[in-house]
C-alpha cells in the first residue's frame, strides 16, 4: 500500500487548521484528497468582513483622489459630483465581489502551480494544485484581509489620503522605505507578513504534493509574488 493511499482522510476544516500549525499533515492529506471547499468558504467570509470594514477608509481615499484629479477638474460641478457619488457607491459594495476575486485568483495560481509541476516533472493534477492554492489563499485573502480591515476600522478614515496609505497599514517590506513613491510602495507591500508565510507554505506544498525539486518549489511562489508586485506597481499612481 502506497503512502498516499494509507494517508487518513480528514475534514477540510481540519486540513485548514493543520496548514497553520502542522503543514506537513495538511499536505499529506491534500496529496490524497484535494480539499478546497471549506478553505474557499472560510477565506471568503473572513475576506468579505475585512473588505467591508475597510470601506470607510477606501471611500475617503477615493474622494480625496477624485478631488485632486486633473481630469475630473475639466468637468462641470454637477458632473464632478456625479462621478464622486458613483465612485464612492462602488466602493461601498466592493466587498460583495470578494468571492469572485478569490475564485479567479485561486484558479489562476493553480494553473501556475500545474505549469511548475510540469516543468519540475512533478505529479500534481490541476485539482491538487487548486486545493493547494485555495488553502494557502486562506492566509492572504482570509486572515490577512480580515486583519487588514480590522486595523483600518480602528483608525480614522480621514487619516488615509492615498492608496499607498491604505496598503501601508499592515507590516510589509514597504515599512523599510518610508516616503517611497507610489509604485515602489505598491510593489513592496506585496511582500507582507502573510505573503512571506504563503511563499514558504507554497514551496513546502509543491514539494510534498507535486514532488518537484526544491529549486522549482521555491522559485514558483517567489516569481508569483514578484509578478503580483509588478502588476500592482504598474497600476499604482
């Protein structure tokens, strides 16, 4: 009997807990059964709460940004008021779209894991990659976003003027370069405490689940993080 067949089958919530306290046990289970349902549900619930809590701060940043927009200044007073009203309203309902963002992100990252497995001559299927991505997403999109919203909820929304102010609320590499430009901040905030934790777990997970080499296992999450930071920097203003 192979180790995969002999591994015990457990509840998805137990696997999610093991991911935090005993990652090797979680990966041993995911190698056999690609649990992802509970991870997705819990991640979305925590993330939606966090996203909802940060709405006031995000709305103030939107108002401040539009008030200082050169493009908006060319419009009439009524047009400016309508633009601001719509933008603020969108921010108020943005938390409802959190599950869609999580689903898309997990599906895309799982595809990158599958490619990494193929490059490293691993044995992972897409569903196993999807399960790994869904469970690790619990850190950034779940716990991370919940704490993010919680921190912002206890601060005055008017103390945030830019997106960089919002992103700098949680510990990240951006704290090492105070006063940096928006694009630098956007890139460095990608490497938050939870992102670094995710990189470690992904590397360990790819080793355990896909059976790829250490080089491929570590290069994959680092490259994904760098790619995410580059995209964030590209759209930062």
